[in-house]
C-alpha cells in the first residue's frame, strides 16, 4: 500500500459513516470524470425529478444526467467548491443541491446561447 493509499484509508476511517458514504460517492464521481464515455447526447435537459431526500453527490450525478450536453470539465471547479462547502464547512445538503441546480442551469443557458450564435 502506498503512502497516499494509507493516508486515504486513515482519513476514511476517521469519518462518521454518513461522511464515509459521501467520500465513496465523490470518489465514484471522480472516476466517472476521469473515464468519460463519448456518446450522442441530448441538446435539451432530460426530465429527471429531484428526489425528496438526496445526497449532494447523488444530486451531482442526477444533474450530470439531466444536462448531458454540458462539458463536465467546465463545471469541475465550481462543483468542487460546493462539495467543499457541504463537506468541510457544513452547508446543508438541500442548500448545496439548490446551488448545484442553479449552477447547472446557468451553464446550460450559456451552452444554449453559444449554440444559437
């Protein structure tokens, strides 16, 4: 096991179970970003409803599916900022998800504007 793997395992074990699940979900999100699959995507947002109870990471996955036309790399920094606010600074999940929904909508509006020029 490398030093980084030991560090990650130590950090994981130090977290409460809910935050451990968030760490797992976020790492899966990062894996998906690192191995993108090229496919034909919709030019319009998909109608995927927001569940009543949803984790921030699952909301990111839902929003990525809702807005498949948006370049994920352009969102990474802003999504990471929202995740940091949620995980480190205690922003509630519903607040973070509201912010993410607005963020994705703004990027979609810019995408649409660029397509029409």
